[in-house]
C-alpha cells in the first residue's frame, strides 16, 4: 500500500508542493538561524582560541572576570606568583585595554590594544599577512588586523584607503607605526585589534596601579592542567581556566547579557510554528479531501494500522524532502554569504536537532488528520 | 515468482455449512443516536441471500437500505440480531478478524465509484489485492486481466478523470471482483449513469460477477434495472416489506 500512499500524496501537485514548501521553510528557518546563532556564539571565543593557539594551556585571571572583554587588572606580582606554582612550564603576561587611536587622516577610533610578552611574543597572531611578528620588537611597532585595516580602520577622510604598513597611529597620544598585518578568525566583538609588546602596551595605557590583564600559562610536560589550575588557585587566589573553558564562560556571559539568545530563539521557534501551521493546515486539508478514499480503503479491508502506515509514509516523505531542501537551502545561504562575513556554523548537532524538529512538526501536523482517519467509520462511503 | 492464493481459489477455512445461503440476517436492529434524537434505522430485519443470487434492496430514501448493506458488509455493527455471511457471524469476530474477512470475502461497488484519482485504472482495480498483501506487480497484472473481462483491457493506464462515468463504474466493478470475493455489495451502482450505460453495467455485473458463483446485493432506486435481479427485497421504515422473485 506504500505505492498507493505515495501516489495519493504526489497526485495533487499543488497540495504536495505546498506541503513540501511548508516543511522546507520550517527546516530552512530552524537550521539557518540555529547555524547563525552557533556562528555568533563561536565567534565570542575567537580571540581566546587564536591566543590559546600560541601554546598556552591556561588563562589566569581575576575571579571576577565574566568574559574575555572584561579583564579585571591583576597586580604585577601575580605573574611571578604564578610562575612559582608547581607544574607551570612558563607564564607570560597579557595586556588587553581599550584605548583611543588617532589614524593618519586624523579620525579617531577606539581600539583593543593587546600587549604580548616582549621576550617570547607568545599569544601573538598566528597568521601574519605582511611583516613578521618579530617586527613588534622594532621601535613603536604595532600590527593590525588586515580586515580591520580595510574596514573600521580605513582612512575615511583620505578616500577610504585601507590602513597599511608604514602608516603612523597615535594610540592614546603615543606615536606608533604599523609594521605588519595579520589575519584572524572573525570575532563577535567589533572594536579593531592592535597588537604590540606588553611593555609598550603598558606605556600606551593610561596610568593605573594594576595593568596586567591575564597571565598565560604553559603546563609542564607530564603535569595535569586541571591540577595545575587548582594549584594556581590555591597559591594566588586567581582563577585558571583552559582556553575552552574560558570560551564557554565568555559565550555564556554574552548569551546571558545580550538579547541574542532570545532573538534567535524566537526566530527558530517562529520557524517551527510557521512550518507546523503551514504543513499542518495543508496536510489536514489533504486528509479531508481524501477522507472518502480512506473510508473506501477501510471498507475494502484496509486495517487501521495499514491506513496509519500509509499516512505516516506520506508525512515522512514530505518531511524528508522538505528537510533536505531546507537544510540544503540553509547550507547554500551559509556558503553564499560566507564572503561577506556571515557568522554561520552548521555544527553536526544542528541538522540532527533540525531533523527532530521537522519530525515533531510533521507528526504533530499529520497527527490530527491521522486521528480523524482512525476514527473514520468505513460505512460513511455508503452515505454519498 | 510466488502466486498469492485468493480466497475463492482455496477452500474456506470457515464453518460455512449453510448450503446455498450466502447471507442470513435474523432480527437485526440498528439505532443511530440515543434518547429523544434516536433514529431507528433497522427494526428487526430478516433476510436471506442465496449463493449465486443477485438480490436487489429497494425502497424509499431513509428506509434503511444503506444501513442494512453496511451491516451485511461488516462495516457497521448492529445493536441486536444476527448477521452471518457465509456462515460467519461478525459478532464472534474481533475487529481485526472482521476487517480481514471483509477484505477477502466482500467486494464493493460505490455510488460515486470512489476511484483514487491519482491511480490508473489498473492500479485502482488492484487496490483490494494490495490490501490483501499481493505484491504490486502481480496485483496490477491481475487487475489488467480483470479490466479486460469488463471490456477495458485497453484503458488500464488511463486515469479516472480520462474515463467516462460508465467506464469508471466498470473499473469499480473490476476492483470489486479482482480479489475473488464471494459477495459483492453495490450501493446505487447506476444512479450516476445514463439509462443505456446503467443497463450495460448491470449486464456486466450479471455476466461477469455472477458467473463465478458470487452473490450480489444491489441497493438501488433505479426501477430501470429491477429486471436484472433474481429477487427484490422491498424495504420501508426499517423493515423488509416483501421479497419477490423478479420477472
């Protein structure tokens, strides 16, 4: 009877296409919005990820730090105290501050200044485009993100040309020169990033009693990172997290403190509801239109179970095709807008959860029709 | 390739030992609704249909004809009384057994044909076989043979919308017979057809359906086809008023 069920389904092209369209739209909206949400969430940890890639295993910070963009400055002595903890191979200082920067065309921008360890340059950008990381040791040297250089840091008053190597910047009224550019994964946070050495960053930063933002720690070979983190906590009172943990802390903070989760959640929920309503309405109409045929089948000896299987097949066929089109559409959207920087990350869990949502959507929309057909008395076929 | 054995090809495993009686209805009562709004559709109906007989049920609208064939076909439960079809009492069967028995033993011809519009004539005619678990290819093959018997051998691939009313009813007749049922119930089979086509359909039913020893119960208003009946049961107000042998 599968064959009969499928022919019944595809026979009415318009209804069939409406059913497919409803489910496709729901699947598209659910998976696309969930992927963009995942993309943005992932981007909140981009800087942590790139910095950790420099070899550090642990981030040491004030226990009040809630996310990567809100460092609570530590005493300079924290670095030495961390270095004294058993299991620490090396520890490097990291400065992160928000300073005003005057571009060569006179315009002013707020930048995130990152100061990395002068000696090791640990935690510097991994992918240099122009110049070398070691160029930071040159006098007044800074390096900038190449994407920022062409966008936020572009010289709007000079025809919009990108900031480039050799340009001079005033960072908090301290003259500096761009010696290189680097490429990094896009971030959720938007202020442009400027790298320099830790010592120079401190000289650029406004006077404060404490200026050390984070301490990056490399765990000694054979030592357990969690054990070392506990040791740091006990010895200094500071928190120590792996990069992965710090990413989750940051993502959790952003989701909690911004409307991003609610906004995306609403869109995803709306996609589900719209899909449910469109598919439900169309499938119910399809069932009503075919009620006398289902009654005839039941009169001719088709058991309720057989009819139920037929309807499930119809629903699952529509669901599978709609889901495929929806997820395919979402992937194409992601690919198409990748070049303009759309945050799109289709984690494997998203299509799986999308499939579950589509199945629920289809079964819920088909359920009402199924219930009617199951309750249908076959004797109605004799009632004209 | 295995060949499915159809009901009429095998000895019935039922307790049918009633000689030439196909259907026996004893004192069947059926009421719709309850309380003040209750409508008594059958008020103690007795009827016997013989094997190989074409019995017509006639009478005014609302007299209980449709209710009676629904009870006989096993798609409606009576409130009291007994209905035996080839010796089998529906009341002694579970719902599943009744559905299966109906699928194997009874063929249906509906007033509005009830052909699935998206299936070809051959596929429509094959539906009862598919319900009984016959593989699709084999079912459609047999349906084509049956269509040839009703004169539609060349229209097997046509959709119902491309067939005339008479042709559609012939497809419905082929569908009613394809699985070899021993009883065919027909609800107003000619009411949607013109006189000439209606007569041709009835000729076909007599020639093809009765030829294999089946019994036919035809509910009709159409006096033009009374002549095709072996016997005519006249109903009124939920009772059989008379059963006469057709002239």
